[in-house]
């Protein structure tokens, strides 16, 4: 269901667009310092940073144009609560921080699986469906490993990019 925009939302919408433009310019500034020497497939390492910064610039300019010509259109009412869900935020934050802290100790697969398990706890908590039973923990750990392992193998085995592993085999 779309809702009407008040006059005080347009400056905020313009600010969002301007922020995207500034972010894109910052990314472009960083991308210019990355080597452009062509690598695999004729594309250099600076290709994707440039693509992302240009796409973000286009989005930012379009957001500013929309904001200045009537505001963002056809927005649905927000589905979230009126207040932040701090318990869910804590679960997700713990997952991200533990992933960063433990990735070189546990390896990519296990640390990402742990991050997945804790993030699921956070999102389920925000929905009022937090399950702290051991079956839910094991199921989510297995799902997290099922997502992380192919990503790890693709990078280490197919692309020959080193990611932290539990062993030096490239498979764990």
C-alpha cells in the first residue's frame, strides 16, 4: 500500500541520494589507485570497483532527481517495528564480529557457518520465533556449512585464491 509523502521527507530523500553520490565518488577515488593491468579474461582488478562506483553514481543521481521532482514514488509503508530490535542486532553483530575474529583460527567454512548460525538467531529473534534448541543450532550450522563450503572451494580450487582454511589442503 503506497502512502503520501510529507514535505519533510524530501530533504531526507535528497540527502540519501547525495550520500550515494558521495559514496560513489569515494569508491571511484579508491578504484583509481588499483592496478588496471589486464588479468584473467582481459579484465584488470580495478574493473569491478569502477563498475560498482559508476552504478552507485547513477543510482545516487536518480535518487536526487526523484527527491527533487516529487519524492520517491510508490513506497510501501515500512514493515519493521517502531523501535530497533536490539536482541536481534546483538545476535547478528556477534556473528559478524566472531567471524572476523575466528576466520584465521577456524577457517573460512566454520567461521562463516558460525556467522550464519548467529545471524539466523538474530533474524528469528526479530520475528519472535527464536529457537535455542539444539536441533535448530545443528540444522543452521549444517546449512551454513552447505553455503560456505562451495564458496570456499570455488575460490580456493577453481580460482586459486587463498582464503583462510582449517587445514592446508584447500578443502577445509
